[in-house]
């Protein structure tokens, strides 16, 4: 008797498999662009946070000793040290992989960008 139960099972038909494949393809076609948009938005927010932190740190020293403001381009993995009014007020900011920060101490501006996509930039922060 148990052998008869197994003989009646045939699995999925080709039509059922194709329908499932089409549904998965449609879901992927919708999900992938949404995902890449979320990733891009998060990278812009990270760049804004980095530039805002650097501008805030530079703004603190501007009133005391503008000559001590760091100047130039700081790439992935570099560390920006902004001295404070005293040694306890110094700020150390680490630049994450994939990002670059440009500090222009003459114009008192900071911009951060994502290296692998030149279109991803932070706002220009003044300090």
C-alpha cells in the first residue's frame, strides 16, 4: 500500500517552474534598483557626516589659531588631527575606506566625496 502513494507523485510541471522563475525575475527587477538607491543615499549621508564632523572640529580652532587648521586632501584610512585650545580639546577624525576629504583653510570649507563614485559628494560645509 505505501508504494502506491509514491507512484502518484510527479513533481512540478514545467509551466509551474516557469511561472515561479518569472515572478522571481520581476521581484529582482524591482528590488535591485531600490537597493542601489538605498546604498547611494547612505553613502551621501556618510559623506555629509564626515564633512560636518571635520567642519565642526575646524570651526572650534578657527577662533583660537586659524594657522593650525589642517589643509589639503585626506584620503581613505587617513587620520585628521585638529588641535584644540588645549590638548584635551584636540579632535581626531578617521576617514573611512572609500572616502576623501578636502579641507580648504583659506576659504574655510570642507567637502567629502566617495572615491568610487564621483557623483557622491557631501554638501560644502563652511566653518
